[in-house]
């Protein structure tokens, strides 16, 4: 049995794919200490892991202090979180032994902590993987668009932050890629190589295990019999960008006079009462068990987060994607390219456009066929069990935990 330190400061889309991995690690005899924010304590404790937390509000505040307009600012934001996360984690695990560390690929302190603790590291990648070459090229292109008077202080901030990390934690950061992508000797990617753009370009240290679909251990109740046999259209903007009352009301306009049953999940940032009159063919909830709903859905209207996209395609559901930010435009483009759905722009969206696009996807069988094909490949890929197979193979090769 080995002792594993799992570090994940991310959102639902970063945490949920790791639930099955942690359960499987524990089932195979590993002891897991999972470090995250308080919001995810209960669901991770139900996996059997020991949970430690750091201050989620200060973490977000520090991250946002770097700025949000440019990728370089977000890299700085991740470095700003170091003084929130690193002292807290080191204090909570003081005197404990770990055999290896697993850290989220977009959690800026993961690689730093692995180096401080001198632990063999695995990166948990819940989005598209990035090679250093592709990342550096993207960063260069985006940096060219930053006005000169803004670029200079952003670059100075980066230099000061990397200097601080070196002085405080004796870790030298070689490039922004290390901060934003947290490379490691083994990277578990929760998609298939076929779905990954330029998947053939990644070396064997990247293990494409497919979506990690498992129970989320959430407490909210939803009676699935309400949609049984109705093949609903399911609408959700995820857990981060989900406070758009205008969008939800636009959905009412788009589908209220149709024969479709519409199930809409709005999260906890909007009151259902704020939406006004709800059409008779709509079921509106704060939360639904998404994988269970998708087993019955005929169409998924989504923001295009990787977690939601993976789950929709895993169950062979065609998508209408309304990308908001981060990697979602790239994911939407990939969904359209494989023929499993269409993408729309939220900013200019009209009710008629949404309805017509949904009807087009539903009536053209090629979308359902493409979603079913990718879904079958996702289900064959192994998911969290394959992830743990790869982790144990890596451990054996490097004699970790012997």
C-alpha cells in the first residue's frame, strides 16, 4: 500500500473526474489524502479519502488579483495563490510520509508542491492536454495582442512572482507552461486520444483514459421518474457561469410552444422564482444528477465545459454548445468537427436561433450517429479504472511504494 497526496483546487469540472480515480485507488489498497476547498469536502470524504482543505475564498481572491483579460495575467493569478495554498498544505501534512503526489494540471501550485516535497508526480488533466510547444506558440500569439503599456507590468509581475517562489520555496520556475499546465512524468488525460486535438503528437507519458464517469455523492434529490420515457432536452450552463436569467428566459421563449419536455438545471446562483412564469413543458431545478439525466436525454444544450461535454458524448447525446470562456470555444469547435453537435454564440443568441438549431440537430440523424460513435469509444477507453491501471504500471516501473 502506498500513501498518495492528491492536490486539486479546481472547480466541479476538475474535481468530479477524480472521484472515481480516488475510489479505485482506495479499493486497490492505496491511502489517499485529498487536498481541496471546503466545498468538496463531503463528496471526497465519501470516497474514503482523508480530506484536508485550504481557504477557497482567499484562493479565488488571489487568483483573480492577477487579472482576467489575458492568459499571462491568469498565469500570474495562479502564482498569486502560492502563499494561500502552499503554507496551508505544508502545515497540514507536516511530519507525514507520502509515496507520490497527484495534482491537477491547471492548479498552479501542484507542480511547485511536488518539487518542494520531492515526490514523484502525476498530473491529472481534465481538459485538453497541452504540449510545451503548442502552449508556447499559443502564449506568444496571445501576448502579441496585449498593448505595450499593459504588457510591461504584467511581465514584471510574473518575474517578481517567480522570484518570490524561488526565494520562499526554493523552486525555480522555468516557464509559464510549468505554472499553467503543471507537467509531470505521467499525465492522466480524461479524454480519448481521438478527441484530443493533434492527439498523435503526445508521447507515451500522456495516458488518454477517456471520461471518468462515477457517482458524485451529492445530496440534492431529483425524481428521475419525472422524465422517464419523455426523452427530454436537457439544458445546463454548468456550475460556474450559470447565473444568466436572460438566457433561461430565452430558453422559455424558444421551447414553450413545442412538444419537447425541457429539463433545465440552473445551479444555486439564481432563484427559480426570479425566472417568472415557467412554461408547462419545462422542469426547472437547481441541480439534477447529470449522468443519470443524460442517459434519458435526446439533446444537451451546454456551455461546453469538458466535464459536461464528456458526459454528454459518453452517453451518445448530441450537443448544442454555447461556449463561455476558458477552453470551451475549443471544445465547441471539436464537437462540431467530429459532427456530434453545433456551436452557437451566447452574445447574439435569439430564441428562434436556439430553437431552429436544436431542431436541426434533432432531425438530422448524423449528429446522433456521431455522438453515439464517440460515446462508444469513450466507454471502451476505460475511464477511472484505466487511469488507476496506468498509475499502478507507472508505480511498478519506478518502484514507488515497494
